[in-house]
C-alpha cells in the first residue's frame, strides 16, 4: 500500500464519505459545490482518522431574503465551512454530555 500524506488521507476520507451519500441535493453534471470536512486524528498513524463533520454548500442569503423571513426560520450562511463548524460543535457538545454522564 503506497504511503500518503495526511492531507491526501483526509481528502480521500471526505470524498469517500461524500460519494456514499444519496444523490438528492448533489450537483448535477455541469454544476459544482464546495465540500468541507473536519477530521480527527488520534495518535501519529494517519490511517486512524475519524470524520467528525462533512458538509457542502455555497449559499449565503441576501439581506432582502433575511428581512422577509420569519426570525429563526432560515439558515443565513450555508457555506460548507460554516455548516461543518456547526456539525462539529454539535458533535463536541454531544461528546461533552457523554463524558459528563
């Protein structure tokens, strides 16, 4: 098995998981999206990676859309990096709850 860098291993893990997701919501031919992932590594072995959060997205609502919506009913920023951070915070808080139990 060839040696891969940490960056390659992280990218491969994120892409493999993305490809396993259902087609609903994914771009069709000729379209694109941004993919972001947050991966945890335990120890020095890059084969010991765990995908914590994965998201796609490029949309940010306009000021007009935000003003016309009912407060709290829309996600303002749906960029992949923002969604991954939200997923990570959810995972982190769940881990804290588990540790406290």
